[in-house]
């Protein structure tokens, strides 16, 4: 790692000097670890990154967060898309179960929360993502046994980490001017342009490299972006977490694994134990769209999982029930 050039890169991006030195220090510590493994940051197999973060877990959560941020900055500087993918694998949705714990305490009281989580330790940021589903299986079962199916669904419906962002003022203006169908088509075309730009620039789209095959997949996905309306329903599907890998395998189970974004369930799809995860868990993924659509329509709406990787499909599709006053032109 060329420390001076990396330092210059961070400075050009207006990072303060203290943070620059902290990031460099964390990466140099990683270098020392790699040297003991007879590897360097330039030639390490990124699949082994999680071995190091699991060591950091024993220190404290902040160590893991700051190291991953440092490595992500290095990855963008060095154009190491493989590192970007590996970091996102570890970091994605890491606080979802902490948020579930807080939500249960807020909605049903701390005593109920403590009973549900008794004896359980939420897998912290830095552990191997495929270890997380075992926790999911147990805690969701306990929630349903203690509170019932309807309250479990209610807890999951608002996304457990973050929702779909966007410029709501602009999107609401476009929707009112264009009507729902033209608005959705515009958003679909924008999504295609995003992937085309990633392909042309050689940059990753979230956690995946983009080539012509990936762009073609996105183009052929008529429900990408914000979906497509049929009657009083919008069908909206997420592009797979890793499209290229999904395209390269004929194994349906692995296609489902590569389709799923959530580390709290993805590993169970891979090892064939997904039937032990509550069928309602994908309400959380539907909730990823919920706040956005409610802001767009300026009222409460219902979103439900329709066909998901957890339920046996090589993609994840959701239904958005439209309000009666939706604008159609």
C-alpha cells in the first residue's frame, strides 16, 4: 500500500487530518496481520477479510466499524471492487437486530424484550455474515410465541435498518405531473442508466461489478426501479444482490442466495435451512420501500412480499397496494 498517495487521496476528498491518520493506522495494522499470513493488502484473498474482522470483534464494535470504513476508502482509492463487495457483505444491515430489540422494548416494554432476548447475544458487526441466520431463526420464533403472528408482522413491516431514500420533493412533483405509470417508467429508465454508468466507469453498483450481462438483466427487469403498475397494484422487484453471480450459476439455491440482500437470512438459503426462518421476515424488505411510497402518496399504504428468495424464487418481488386517489394519466 502506497501510504503517501493514499494520504493525498484522502486529503483531496477533504477528510480531516486526524481521521486520515486513524484510517492509515488501522490499515497498517491490517498489513501487519497479513504479513504474518505471508500476504499483503494487494494480493490477499478478500474472502479472508472476515477472519480479521472476527478478531477485531473481540476488541470492540467501534474497531470493526472504523476499520471497515478505512478499508472502504482504500478500496475506492485503489479501485478494488472486490474489497468493496467484501466490506458491504460484512457491514450490510448489521444493526437490524439491535433495532428489532429497541422496537420491541418501545412497543411492548423492556420486560417483554428482555424475556424474548434472554440468553441470546446479537451477532455483532464483524462476524461472518453466514453465522447470523441462526440468531434470526430463534429470535423470530420467540417473538411470535410471545406476541403472536400479527404483532411479529407489525414489528417487521417498518424496515429494520434503513429505507429507500431519494429526493422526495422532486419525485412527488414528477409523479403529480406525469401520473403513476410514466413516473414509474422514468424511474426504471433511471435505474438502467445508473447501471450503464457503473459499467462504463468500471465502478460497482452497491456490492457487485457491472458488465453488459448485468446491464441487460436490469433492462429486462420490467419491475425494477420503483416497479410497474397492474390495476391497483404496483409490482416492484429488487435487482439481485449480486446479479453477475446469479447469472453464472444454474443452481436455483445459489441463485436465491445471490438474490437476497439480507445477511440475517441469506446464509440459511445457502445451507438449506431457510424453512426455519419465519416466513414473515421479508416484511422487513417490503418495509424498505414503505416510507418512500407513503411519502410519495402522502398517506399510509400496504406493502407485502409476493415472491422472494426466502420463499423459493430467484428474485424478490413485492406488491404495493395503491390508494384510491392514485394519479393516472
